[in-house]
C-alpha cells in the first residue's frame, strides 16, 4: 500500500496537504485489518468533513472547536476537542473512542493539524493491535512448528 500525501484546495481556496500518509501508515502497521479499514476511513474523511472553527490555547491545553460537515459542506454538528499539552492527551466531546475503541475523525483532524506522524500509544487499545500475541508465545509456537 502506497502512502503519499498530496495537495488539494479547501473550501476557502487555500492549499492544504491531505492524505495523512504517516498517520495512515502507522495505523496500517499497528491495527488489525478490519479495524485499520475503519480508522483509515476516519483519517481520510477528517480533512473533508471536519473544519477547525476556532482554537483557544494556553500553556496547558489547546481547545479546538470542530465543525462536522456533510457532503454539501453544511454544518451538521460542533464538537470540542481538547489537546492537553502537558499530559499529551486528546479528548473529543463526541466520545467515539469510548464507544468504538479508536479515535474519531475530529481528533484525527487535530492530530493532522498538529503535525503528528503516529497515533499516540495510549489510544491504541490492546484488543485492536496486530501484535496482540505475546512474543514469547510466538517463539514457542515457532519452536513447536519447527
């Protein structure tokens, strides 16, 4: 799978880099196949369906107001994403991670905006990891098979 960022024009006729190649590559490496496709959809849709309306920042946190847009660029809803700089956490008011176990497109929009190259480890649930089987167990299975 090729991961290449490309340039596009947003609703305000500004050039933006889309594709999120590094976040997508990291997701491909760590998530199981089925969850990767779900996360990939969130990553791909973030630049097109989420718009940063405002950003308030201080020494401890950045608060983003994200507009969720439909296909006609009409606002569906607003979500608040708080990125705590000291604790390195990101929380969205939609609580998608609490319901599904992986990050929402609103958080991916903030991570893309902040220049993240990988998904923070604390948001990768163990049950969705590709490398779930412990290394010692893999080695013992390998020895039995050999």
